[in-house]
C-alpha cells in the first residue's frame, strides 16, 4: 500500500473517505511535516556550528558533524518534495470539492426550474399574451368611445360656429359705436347752478361824484347824457 493510501486509509466496508475528510487529513499531514522541517533545519544549523567549532582543533569530529548535516539536508529535501505533492493534491481536492458543491447547487436549481415550468406550456403562454393584447385594444376603443362627444349628440359644424362668432363680433362693435356717438352728442357747456348773483346796486365810487362835476353844469349834463 502506498504512503498516501496508508495515510488516508479506507472507510467502513472498503469505502474511500469523503473529499472533505481527505482535505482535512492532508492539512494535518502538512502541519506535521512543517514541524519536522523546522526540527531538521535546527539540527542542520547545530551540526554546521559544531563543524565550524572543531574545524581546526578536532578535524574528525568536524567531519562527522558535516556528514550528519548532509543526512539532515537530504531528509529536509525529501520533506520539501512531499510537502509540494501534498499541497498540489490538497488544492486539487479543494477545487474538486468546490466544483462538486457548485454542480450540486446547479442541479437542484435545474430541478426546481423544471418543476416550476411543469404546468406551463409555451403555446398557452403565447395565447394568453395575445388575449391580453386584444383586451387592451378593446379597453382603448371603449375609452375613446366614452370620451367622444358624438355619442351625446354634440356634433356641430365648425363653419357654422365660426360664422355665428363673427356675427356676434360685428354686433358688439355696432353697439359700442352707438354708445360712443350718444355720449358725444350729450356733451355741452355745463352751467354751474351756484354762481353768485349780479349786484343791482351801483358801486359806491360810481355814486360818489367829484366835486368839480357838481360845480360844472356842462359836465353834469354830459354825464347824465352818457348814463
């Protein structure tokens, strides 16, 4: 059995694990390998430091440290390859899981749509739309018939109405001209009724005669003749 087969195992009665379970196991394996990777990197750093420390004083010990470092590096490289494989498989499973969910949803939606259209017929729908359009035309004709004044006997000849209107205008002009003429004829000099009366008595100065006239008989006679 392969490593992945051992890792995932099988469900009851030989059934494979579900996609979600496989993704979860892959994530757990990635986490475990990442921890081992960190451990190996620390071991490599320690062996490298040991080799540097004994490079001049203890050459044999330094060589052993380098050998162990090489072994740890090989293990680390193997883990890197395994992590890459697991990551690609996990991404493929996640994509497949997403596609499965999408297809399931679309399948359920298609079934629901089919059920909704089960009692519908395209020809019946077209017939219904034609009936609606026909009834709209009937309603429009009824509205126009109701709003048409011909139905109430109010159909008048436009020319007759125009002629009657012109006659009324001429009649109105004649009446206005007649009123204006009558007002012009009635205009005359207005004599005020409250004018002061003309005095009948002769002014005092006129009654008073100069002394020279009383003394001259000729002047008195002339004045009497003039008055």
